[in-house]
C-alpha cells in the first residue's frame, strides 16, 4: 500500500465529510422551510453550498446570489436564470469586492416581504464582499488587510479592524434585515465556530441581540477530524485526534505536532485548526501550510519513518494554487538534489518552491468547503504499511 496515497485518501475523507453541497442540503431537507426563498451565498464554499440549497428548494427558489473567490464558481449555476454568480478577490479585497458588496446590500434591501432570505456563509467572506463605512477609502481597506495578513494577526484582531471600516461586517446584514426573519447556515473556519466571527460577522448578531436570524453551523474542522479517524479505522489504522484546535505561529504548531506524533502509541495523528505566519516584506511562494510542512521536513530525523500532510481544506494555501504538502524525512534531500537551497527557502518563506522541487506539493483545486487547515500523519511502520519503502511520488 502506498503510504502517501493513504494520506491523500484520509484527506479526501475529511473533505467529503464537510462538503458544502452535502452539508447544506442535509440541513435544509430537515428544516422544511416555507416557500418562496431567496438565497445569498458568500465565501470560498459559496457555490457548493448554493448547489446544496438549489437541490433542496427546487421550484421554491425565487433568486440566488453567489459570491465566491475567482476560480471557485460552478458552471452549472451559471445556466440557471435565477442565479447570479460573482467572483471577487481573496485574500485581499479589491474593487470586485466592493461591487459584490453593493449587489448583496441592494438585493437584501429589496427583498419582497413574502420571500424568506437564506444566507450561506463560509470562510473567505471577509475579503469577498464589502461596503465601506463613510469616509473610508478602498486604500484604507486594502492596507488593513495586507498589514494584518503579513503580520499574522489572529482572527479577532483582524476582524476588529475590518469592522471599523465596514457597513457589512460585525452584524451589518442583521442590521439591514431589522426584525425580518431569516436563516443563516455557516461552514466554519474560525475558533469556537462563532457566527459573530465567521466572515468577520457578516451574518453575526447586530450588537443588540434583537434580530430574528436563526443561525446554524453545518460543517467545521472537528467533523473533518472525526472523519479522518473513521477512515483510518476502515484501513486498519489507529489515528489519534488531538482534542483542541491548533492556532498561532506555524513553526510552533509544526514543533508541537511532531512532538505529539513521536510520543503517541497510535499509528498516526490528526489535528485541525489554523496557523499563522509573519511574512517579511520580501518573501517567496507559499502559504501557512507549506511553511508548516517545510518546518516539519527540516525537523524530521534521518531515517525517521513518518509522513505528514499539512493542507488547507479549501484547496488553496494562502495566495497559491497548492492545497499544501506531504513531507517525509527525505523531503529536504530531494529538494536539494533538485537544486533548491532549502535553508534559503525556509528563511525567505519560499516553502512552495522547496516543496515543489521535492515533488511534495498537494493539488486538489477548489474543494467546495473551507473549515480551516488539517494536519494528518502516519507512521511508516504501522500496519498495513509495515516494511514498505517510502514512495517518492504522490
């Protein structure tokens, strides 16, 4: 059995468990909402969630606005005359984010009284839609996001800054709806799965707690972690799940994960969460997951038979098209043999270049979900992999 293939299969099981289309449809079938409905989907998983809503609502769907990251739309939705799909910028907002925000605000304000609004929100919403507060310029918005992302601000700090610039964030839609009833479903990529934090509180509470929005989280990284454990069991492997979610500096998360992996008596380890990186002014290709993976690769001992996957569940690691990487004790050697200066790549946050040279990058394309990041590791000596040489290729 190919050890890397096993890791990819476990990652796939995690993604399927939090699939946006399936998670949304599952909830809405049980909800039995009154007709007609108007759907507003925003985030990296917006198109997948919108497909799930359309599956359930059928002819009861009056209209649908879908706002997602460039390259994450679903062509099938474009063929439905009731649906408008807009692409906007991520992770730093631009003019397309303002166009999308204006469309969202206008459509919510113009809803007929007999139509129930249903909101589908996933990670990435903060960048994808925006309506600026009075006196705020697009330059102010861009500068805040670039500064926060480069400095590795935690989500609470970043959201607090965004809320000061925005009419939509921190409960803006709730304020716009007033006393109108609505339903909001979330795919969460934030700590504690708090609707006031997801998407910078796009569908968070309006500050008074007096709105009539019913809020439900339909997928989170904890679901993905449980699915990983179950998929490993089906393959005869015991994979231990870490109880808390990881956060903070990617290098420290890598160190903690590797220590826990070495200490466990299980065949492997899985951990969900979201790390951060503090980028220098000049940096190379990569994201927090490839940087984390390169830290693991540098720390693995010669001959240590461990394989570690670090990946974003949305299929994109920061500004790259890579989901993440799978590394082993030979990763740095492979990169150096291919002509890459690994230590330079590590110092200059050019992890994507190093791991591409090692042929360790993982590519999925848009996954239809976004519950943060996941780390999955297996020990090479574990049954049914015992005695198998480490494969070089994915």
